[in-house]
C-alpha cells in the first residue's frame, strides 16, 4: 500500500508539472504570436491636413481613412478633428486609423419661412440662430418692422432656399408709411405701359383698316 501511495503522489506531481508547463508554454506562444507590448505608436493627427497625415501614417506602415466630416469655423478646411485609435496607442502594422475631417465647404442652411410672416426682431433672431450674418435692414413703405423680403448679395431669396451658413443677409422691412407696394411695382408699371402700347397698336391698325372714300356731292346727283 505504501508503494502504491508513493506512485500515486508521483503521478499527481507529474501531472501538475505538465499543467504548469502547458500554461507557461501557451502564454509564451501567445506573446510571440501577438507581439504583445510591441507595435507602432499612433501619431497625433489633430489639426493636421489630411494629405500630410496620410503621408505620415503610411511611412509608419499604417493606413488612414476619412469616415466622417464636420464643420468648425475656427479650424482650417480639410484638417483632422477626431481620430481613432487615439494618439499614443500601440497598434499592429497595417492598422487603419479612422479620422473625421473639417468640411472643405461651408454647410448650407435652409432659409426659414419669414417673408410676410413675422416681425424684424423675430426674423433677425431666427437667422442669427442659424449662424447667418444679418446686415442693417432695407426700409420700404409698408407696415412698420414687418418683413417683406430677404436679400443675399442684392438678389431675393425665398423660404426653402439653401444658403451657405454665415452668409450676409439683408431683411426688407416696412417703415410705417403706406405707399406703392414694394413687390410688383415695376412689373405693374411695365404692364400698364405694355397695355397702352398694345392699345395704341390696335388703334393704329384700326385706322389702317378704314378705306379712303371720295366725297360725294348729293346736290349734283339731284340736278342730273
């Protein structure tokens, strides 16, 4: 019995040694296979032009991809504002760094329904909230401070038009006086002028259609 017990403990000790060696062997193999603790440090790309960042990471054996864009007016167009993985992380060769770049163009914003629909102060507040620049208003005859139109670089814009953010807009508002309506004034005058011209042409045509008659002396006919 003592001999059998000794062999049993010997077998158990041998199994324990095998298990320990197996655990350390697996850890050693994983360490070599995954290159644990080794890798390429991700550079800081924040604020860097995308093309320069691309050259930099490719020199280190990494890849870069722009998967989103945003707009920050204080930063240059085309620069990187967000990156993943973050700077300083260790990654394997060939790893792709995903970045968000500052938009190359200013985003466009839809003009809200303001014309003939609200007062000057309300329209000004809504446009400034959308980050438009509101210039001093243009006054016309009409209800005081009522919005009759919106100008962008001298041309009219309407509700729903897409306009670049930070554009300079001029509101056309009433001055409290009532006179000729601002809208359509020139068109009405032109219409009246064209109407008079058409009428003159018709009268001229009617005059041309009248036949020329020779005067007839009725007394002469009775004498005959």
